[in-house]
C-alpha cells in the first residue's frame, strides 16, 4: 500500500522532513507549546468570520473580544495553578465575593467617604492571598481534598461577604481604576494587556524557577516529588496563595468594570474559568499546562461565545455548545493513566 | 415490686406528658394565633429583593406583637425543605409560613410537611402547574406576579421612548431560560411587538438574570446591531449591566432601556433618564400579604375550604415605575415600609394563576 499525495505530505510534515515555509511555521508554532490551542482559535475565528461575512474580524469586534477575555483570563491563570498541582480550587466565587466587599467598602463610592485609590490593588491581592493561605492550610494540615475544602471555604466567605455587605449594591465612583480596567492603549483594551502581562509573568515563574518545577513535579506524581525531597505542603500552600491573589485582582476588575460592587457579582465565574482552563489544554489530572494555556483557553472560550452571539445563534444552542466544548477539551487533555476507575 | 411501681409511675408520667403535648398542640392549631411565629422562607439575604421579604415580615411581627423567624435556603432546595421541617419542630407547629421556594418542585415535600403539621402557608412565585393548591387543606394560596403584564408594560414604555415613538429596532436580554417569570415577561414583550409592527426585535440573548452577563451580551450585540433604538431587559440587574456597556460607548441616555424588579440602582438610573421604566415587586407587601392570609386562615377568619379556586392561585400586578412616579415610589416603598391595607387579601387580584 502506498501513501498518496496529501497523506504522504502530511506524514512528512509531521515527521519534520519538509523544510517549506509552512512546515517551518508549524515547527515554530509547536515550540510555543500551545500550537493546538492557536490552531483551535484560528479555526473558531475563521468559522465565525465566514458566518458573519467578515464582521467578526472587524476591529470593533476584536476589541470587544479582547476586553471580554481579559477578566476570565486573569481568573483562569489563577485557577489553573491549583489544577496543575493536581487539585482544584472551587473557592473562586467566595473569595471574589469577599474581595468585592473590600472594594465596596474602601474604593471611592456613593455610600461612604472612603477612598484608598490604587491602594485597593494590594488590599484585594492581600485578601485573596489570605483566603488562599486558608485553603492551603485546610488542605495540607487537615488533609481534606481540595475539591471539598475549597468549596466549603467558598460558602463561608460568601456568607461573611453577604453578612458584612447587607445585600447592598455599592455604586463605585472611582475613575482611576475604572479608567485602567475599561481603558485602552492603541485601541487594545488595558485589561487584555494586563492579562497578557500576568500570563507571561506566571509562565516565566513556571518555566524558569525551581518553584515552578516543583509544582509540575507534585502535579505529575506527588509521592515521587515527596520522595525527591520536595516540601509538598509548603508548595501547595504557596500555589493556593498565588491563586487567591489572582482571584482578588479578578474581583477588583469585575466590579470596577461594572461600576458597582456586590458580593454576587462574582457568582457565575467558576464554571467559565474551569472551562477556559480545560479548553486551554491544562489537564484536569494535573502536571500538564501553564499560564499561557489558561490565558489562551479564556480567549478561545470568549471568542467562541462572542461569535455565537454575533451570529445570532439560538441561546438554547449556545449552552449546548459550551458543554460540548468542555467535554471535548477534557477528553483531549486528560491523562488517563492517572485514572484507575471512571465513575 | 418496687421496680414495678417505678415502671408504672414512669409510664403514667410519659402518658400524661404525651396527652398534655397533644392538648398543647391542639391549642396551637386552628382558631388560636397567640404566640404564633411568623415564618418567611426566602432564597437568601444577599439581594435587596429577598432581604425585603424579611423586612416586611419583621414589620408585621412588630405590629402584631408576634415572633418572626427568617429561613434562608441559600439557593439549596434540600436546605429549604429541612429548614421548614426544623421550624415546625421548633415552634411545635404554632407557626404560619410565607415562602418563596428555591425551585417549583420544592413545594410538594413542603406541602406534605405542613399538611401533616397542620400549618397554614402561602407560596410565592414557583409551583409546578400540575400541583393544585386546592388539593391541600392548609396551603392557603399560591400567589405570583403578572409576568406577561410586566413585560408588556416595560415594552410599551420602551417603544414610546424611541426617537420616533413606536418605530425602531430593539435587542432583548432574557432571564434564565425555562424560568416561569422569564417566559412570562418575554411573552409580554412579544405581545407588545405584535401590537407595534414597526418595532423589530433584532436579537435576544439569555443573560440568566446576571449583571455581568447582561454587560457582556450587550457589548457583543452592539457590534452586531449598532443601530438599535432600545434595549428590553427581563430584570434590573441585566439592565444595569447593559447600561454600563452603553456608557462605555457613550450611548447612555441615548438608547433607552427597561428593567424589572425595582433594585435601588434602577431608580437612580430612571431619575437620570438612562432607564425608561421598571416594574417593582414589593417583597415587603408580599411577605405581609402571605403571612396575614395564613394567619387569618389559622384564626378561622379566612375559611380556606370555601375559597374559590381562583382565589387559591392568583396573580397580582407589580408597581409600575417611570420617571413620573419614581420619587414617590422610592419614598413610599424603599425608604419606608408603608402600612399596607390588608383588610382585603384579593384587592390586587388580576387573574387566576395555573
């Protein structure tokens, strides 16, 4: 049996035997480690570009996609670290709710005279970090799986947030941070640039530092990592603290974008974040994927949802598409060797 | 012999306690409202609408000098049902309940618990259509809002606010798909669209009642339809998200929009001319009406068995709010808790509900 034209060529491309410009581009793309995700993004965007007769690729629409992808990307960069570690963090909404209460109390607003200005950034980062520290402590000291402990903390923090806030929506008057979150540089939304910067920062930490290597080691095989002398518990706590810091930033961006602070503002952000992480190629079984995957995943999911709206696809179908994309993404990235039984 | 005597004494004592308990329970039952606990079960205190159920109940409690308990389901049906069971045990059945259940199917186990405990109660908003109030002796009424009328009112106000009244394009933000209120409000919009053939609904999306989704969807829809004349939103939260998206484009005040619910921010937006109208569901009134009806049934003033079916499950209208009456509404219902006229429970009756 002989291989015919196209099939032979593709095999040669796959083997790296062809030195044409396309093959060189593909090899270059592969080196980024997110080739599949970029191809996926291009396919999604191409389909919608055709479906909307080019409107999808208009600068106006690309700006909207970037501005909508910024916040989910920051959140996904936070959540993905706990997943790379082999756990999961479901406390996102509770931590965000609590941080939003701080924003409503301290940032210039309609209901009180407080105005901490840009100091709100370290405040929410600190609050998120403390929540992450609590998560880490409960997981490592009480030895409760992250799936349960983080869910528990989410409820506790959401309860406290509502108790302090008394169900009040606080209209924000601060223009400085709103200007950053809603503003743009050369037409590119600031929030997308911030997300890009944070993704590059986290990816560098993951690739170039010993800490990053330890996180992958624990995510790959915790027992092996422990035997190799990695201080697993300390690393775990640090990862949850960093994740919490990202939730704090997400919370700040969320409520300043909307111009109001209410603990429920962050009540529907968990599922899209997990979807983004999975779509980006971070394996839910741990050990695989980085910040660039999480950020790209958020961009793909946003590009997909935005395209569905732009094409006026029925909202009933939109929900189904999201579900299909999530299952497909997990099916492609999951490491089945780690799963003894599928329940 | 001594043990036998002790055993007999204990038996007599237990039997006596049981008998006294039965007598006490009977005393707590029909015809006596002394010390009755007014119980309101809501989804949570994290939004002003549900929090106002509690405010209304407490105001009624103060007025009638009766204790008040607020139960919160926190969006968890199982918790809602367990809390009702625990409250029955705590009060010994000497309670009346006004409940906004987490989900429609929750009313079936709740009805059974309250029927067994002989507790009169009123349900708000959600119940499966095939579950009939008239099947139950202690379920006084199921009350809901005229969602179709609400959606219709806001749509007609929106169409009037166009640059060319009654002519233009709109986009719509729908609530959770398959939610009774969302479906009804959308039907109201469709009804208004039929009556105004020059108004075109160019796109609608499901925003799940959520402000962030309302913001995101409006941003996207504005790219697809930059030439719209108005935005119809099924609730105020999504309307506020849409308003933020309009503000970013410098279109606030230029493209009218509407909401529903009556959250505090929407009133400011109406005053500023950004939002055309909303329909407020007055949770304080809901709470007081529900508890008063159940209390009247318990005292015998309201004979549940003789109530016609259209009084056992019915709709009431919301309070329509526009720029003309917004100050009055805020002062009367938001800043203060009015003394509601509860002498006629059916004074606001609009139509029979399923």
